[in-house]
C-alpha cells in the first residue's frame, strides 16, 4: 500500500486512525466500542509497521544488513516483553485486580 500511495501518506493516515482509536478507547462504555477501537488500532498498527519498516530500510545507506532483521524482530520482542511485564505485575504487584487506567467505574 505504501508503494502505491507513498510512505508519508500511509504513515500519516495510520497515525490519524490510531488517534481515532485512542478516542474510541476513551469514549468506550461498552464492549462494542472496545472492539471497534481495537479493530481500528490493529488497522493503524498494521499499516504503520509496514510503511515504517520500509522507510527505515530505505534510509539505511547500504540497503541491507541489520535493518530488515531489526524491523521484523523488535515488534515481536516488544510484545513478549510487554506480556512478561504484565504477568509479573499481576503476580507480584501491590493491587493486581484494580484498574490500571483512571476512568469511570
């Protein structure tokens, strides 16, 4: 998609969709809006990760080497680290069953 529309347009569009998803998360009072926000967030991350990965590879002078490995491995490592951190907080945190974000009850 970024090859046809341009990297900058896709990245800016993904950031806009991501901001809309954040707004939906804030406004969600039910499961339907939560699912809609999560779907928008997934679309934004999918579009942005591809376009940003290609943009990073194109910015590298030698056009090879470590950039493809980093752009494919870092998101997976980040997801694993987040899952590990969340489970450690639930297991050893001071109040694992309280809400993490402030908002209406």
